[in-house]
C-alpha cells in the first residue's frame, strides 16, 4: 500500500485526485493540504510515501514546501504536478529535491504509475515526457555551468558509467541505452544504480540535473 498526501489549492482538483487514488487498492490517501505550509505540517505528521505537490498556491508555494519536506529528511518523496506554462519553476523544484514531474493533464494510468515509481525510489517521468520537459527546462538552465573536469564526483565514474550518465541526461530509457551500448537492460540498471550512488543523486531526475549543470548533456543532442 502506497500512502499519498494530496496538495493543491483547488478543492475540485483535490477531489478528483482523491477519487482516482481511491479507485485502486494499492494507494491510500492519508490526507490533503490546500497550501504549502499545511503540506509541510501534514507531511511531518502523516509521513506519506508520496506527496502529490501542486506548484502555484497561496502563501508558501509548492517549491518551498518541497524544499522543507525534503530537508526534514523524512521518508516522503515529492511528485510535482506542473504545466508547460510553469516550466520556469522546474529547475527550482528539482533543486528543492523533487523526485519527478507529471503534467496535470496526464492520463490516470500515468499518474498512478508515477506514484508507484516514486514510492519505489525510481524516477517518475516517462521517457517521452522527459524529453519534452527537458527541452523546455533547458531554456532555464543557467548559462554559466561548472567545469565538469573540476567536479570530483565525475572522477569516481568509470568510462562506461560516464557514458551512462550522459545517456541518462539525454532522457534515454534503459532499453535505449542497452541498444546503444550493446548491453542487457539489467546491466544498464546496475550501471545506473552505481552512477546515482557515486554522484550522490537521489534518483534519475537528480542525475539529469547533475548532467545538465556540468554541461554533459542537452536534450536532442547525440
């Protein structure tokens, strides 16, 4: 059973999410919050597996709420719901520790799959959505990036692991990486896990941002 806290300032939106999550046996809505401060308080109190987080809310927004929930060091992982007109918030939300993104017009099965993925510690963004979102996100990446040669975390990677990191940064699936490097998908999964551990990334989404910030990858660039 995956426990979920729904955070959105629109009552009808919360009601819709609640109905969807109640329709499947593997999710349990343990609470709702209408703004960021309430989300932080309820996340600490209820300790849900997943916080379904809106971005724009009165008072404390979803980005600051995400930052505080993650900083508290609890078990909860944050899945941010966004729309393309809010892409200027993507970088800030990832920096705050969000585990992934879905669009608010995602199909019900995509939302449910995303929640399951987040709860299991995986990235939640479907590959096609990853590419679309990252293409928008790239517009907001700061022009100045660190010199990748100076980052000690890269020095701990093998040549293969660095190739895997770059591929992850491009939004490739494990299957696509396996095909490109003639590896099995299980081997790719093992490599990805090692890369995440070595660079200190919480999940695949954070690895993407790491690759972007060091200038190792951009969407649509082979």
